[in-house]
């Protein structure tokens, strides 16, 4: 993982409160090697819950249906997912378009043992912000992630639902709610390349 992507992931984890940081002052007065013996507050290693989503690994062609202001647009994109961090995360890269604009997006999906939920951070070249999704569940073959943002004086909620159709296909539905109910703005069908 390159430094830019690591910075994004760490920033999101800190913002979500899902990380702890150990400084040299925390080890003051300890003998060399004591750091290796420190008890960790959380279970370490790859979360088994994330293994249910390892089917995402690979390269995908995407057929997208985008809806904006009542107009529907069909377009194609690609994505690649790979298991990273010794099985503790799934990194994704999306290449597509938003209208006439080229879009490149990075995602990192993991499972937070503290909150017992799936979490994802997403960043792209169009919007100068991180989208931090949490409160994620995986039930009946569906991953559902939620994000909350303040846009001006409105609270905006986003929901992404991923459903595995087969070993070689899944769908992703992206919705938002500005206080008037959920509206689908993108439906994506992924087919393994």
C-alpha cells in the first residue's frame, strides 16, 4: 500500500475512533523488549468476519445505471479488489466516469471488532473529502454500510448495499437520504473479468 493510501486509511480510522496509538512516553521506564509483551486491548490479526467478503478479490467489469434529477445514464467502469494487511482489509480501486469527468476511487474495507461492524473508507479525485462508512452488517449474503455527512444545513445519509449473486457476479446499490427517504442514485452490476 503506498504512503498516500495509508495516510487516508489511518486518518479515517482515527476519525472513526477505531485505533489506538502507542507513543514512546507510554513505554517510559520499561525495559527494551517490553513493548512486545504489552497486552493489547483488542484481539489482533485478521478478523474472520471479513473472510465472508473475500469473494470480492479480483478484477471486475461494471455496468452502472446512474440517476440524477430524474435522468438515467448507463455507463461502464472497472474495479479491482485485493485482500491486504494479512487479511485485515480489502482494498478496492474503481475507474469510471461521473458525467464527463474521469473518476478514480480508492476504498478500504475492514471489520471493527470493537463495534462488531464492517467499516469502509472511500476517497476519489472528484470530491476533496473522505467518505467514512460504518455500522456495516453482513446478513443473508448482503453487506450494508452507512455514512452520515453534513452538507450545508442538511444532514445527508448514504447507504451502500452489496449483494453476492454468484462467484462471478455481485451488485452494489448506492442510495442517499436528505431527510425525505432513501433515493437510489447508482446501481452497479459487477461481472468477474
